[in-house]
């Protein structure tokens, strides 16, 4: 299955807004691209799962990013009502599994 994280022409910018980047807090020698790629793989899987439970990526989606030291980070962005629906789905799954994740 292809990548589903992007949307519109802005998908290339997903997560490249590293906090602190504008203030020069990048760490010399850190491999930000490798961290972002690792996060991107997790984001693709999570976004496919969000689509699989009927959520629209325009309402809630995972975004690949990096930390200041180049580690991959996955951020969840969405409207509060849709994120609340996602929380309900996760709580239901946890209850069905006896509380184990």
C-alpha cells in the first residue's frame, strides 16, 4: 500500500517544522533526515489505521517530525471532536483487551 500521510501539495513539509529550528537549536552532526524517515514509517502505518476506522485525514492525522537532536517524532494533529472520537475508539479497544495495550 502506498504512503497515505501526505495530503495536498504540502505533504513534503509535514514535520519539517522542527521546534527550535528557527532559533538555531539544531545539533551539529545530527541526522535529521534519518529521524524523520523513521517517524514517517510509523506515521504511514498510523494514518492507514486511522483511515481503516473511518476517520478522515483532513480531520485527524499523524505527522512525521524530528526532535532538536534528530530523533524521529510522531505528532497527532486534529480537531478536538475527532481526537475525542479516536480516544473513545482506543478506550474501547483497551477495554476489549482487558486493559492491555
